[in-house]
């Protein structure tokens, strides 16, 4: 287990994480720290718990919006994939008809 030390709103926290996850945890804490700093500038020192709660709620809201957008993108991708499959199937059907027609003509010429 690795250990990371982060500072948020002037307080230092030591957190454990899996080996190799240190940079990721530091990046996440940086995001939270930016939110805390912004809220502190906007509202002043209204208490660590309240600032952390507001930061977490803001980040959760952004995550929720990103998840909604991802669902829309995935639905659009699925519709596009379905359309592509339908178009390929239709094209394959036309190729088969064309092949059959050409084959019939070739057979007719051989019979002559």
C-alpha cells in the first residue's frame, strides 16, 4: 500500500492507496482543492465540512451530467450502428439479386 499526503483548505491528510495510484489520487485531490479554493473565495471560510460538502456536490453534479451525455452518445452510436447494419444488409441483398440476374444471363447464353 502506498501513502499520499494531500492538503485541502489548509489541512493535511494522509491517505492510503494501491501502489501506482499515487499520481491519480493526487490529481483527484487537486480537482477537489480547486473547488474548495473557488468556494472559499466566493463564500469565505464557512467551515471545512460545508466547503467539502459543497465541493463534492458540485463534482457529483458534473459527473451526473457527464453520465447523461454519455448515455445519449451511446444511444446515438447504437442507432447509427443499427442503421449501418441495415444499409449493409440491403446492399448485400442487392448484390445477391445482381449476382443472380447475371448468373441467369450467363446460363441463358450458354443454352443458346
